[in-house]
C-alpha cells in the first residue's frame, strides 16, 4: 500500500504514486461567459452603427423630435419677377399708347402693309409703312427686329414683342417714342391674337416662386 493511500481505502480506489491529482476547473462555463459578453458587445455595435446611419440619411436629429417636425414651420411663397421684369422691371403700357413703324427687310412684297393692318386691328397706332432702309434691307435673318429708344426696352418693346415671337429687341439713338418693327427673312406671321393677348396679360402678372418652408 502506498503512503498516499488513506487508511481503509484499498482495492480499486487505491491511489498510487507520489503526487496528488490536480482538480481542474471546467472550461465550459468560461466559454459560455465569453460567448455572452461577445454577443452583447456585437449587438451594441450594430445598434450604434444603425443609429449613425439613420442620423446621416436624415440630416441629424436636432431638427426633429419624437413628436415629428417642428410645428412652427412657416410656408411662404414669394413672387418672382417675370422674364421681362428680370431684364429691368418692365412698365406695361397699352398697345394704343404705342406707335409702330413697320418696315419690310425681305424680298417678299406686301408684308409691311399686311402686318401693319393686323397690328392696327389689335390696337396699335401705325406710323410709317414701307421697305427697310439699306442698313437693314436683306440683313435681318430672324423673324424680325424691334427697334426703339433705350427707354422702350422696359416699356413699348416688350408689349410689341408679344405679337411676334423670336424678334430681337435693340435700342438705337432715336429721340422720339415711336418704335420700329423690321420684318426679317424668318418671318411667317404674327402670333395669333389669342396667344398675343395671353402673353400681354402675363407681362403684368409676376411669376410666383415655388413654395418654400422655413423653420
């Protein structure tokens, strides 16, 4: 019997050798604890990352609360100037206040008189009618050229331009208030009266800008 064998214990429970057996702690429990800690950490990181993504795509959380967007946001619509006004605040006048000289710069005959007669029906006063001077004869490639004193760019020329789309507007050094319509090679006809009246009405109505919300 070995000296390490307690008294009364023999047979198959006999302990032999000169060292006591070491009692090892179970590894299962340690692995379970490590697994739980890792899972909690991973869930925390996923949740934090999700909140960061939401914050990026929504522009930050300082503009909204749990109850939704701020209730004191005001909806405003500000008028914007019409295309003519954007070039210098056009002053709309009536066709009856405008005297138009009509000149034909093309090789087609009769255009000046025909156009002048139509403008007269639409309320314009008609001045001189005939062929264009050598300065413009056969030299106007577009639908027409509208000439007048510098001030007419904000008064009579925008009104006359409602009758002929695509006509160029140009100031010259004249002293009077009359304006010229020089018919060019691209001229086909005046705008229809309905279209001209609609364009004329639009001159006095400012365009409205898109609705904006400010908080």
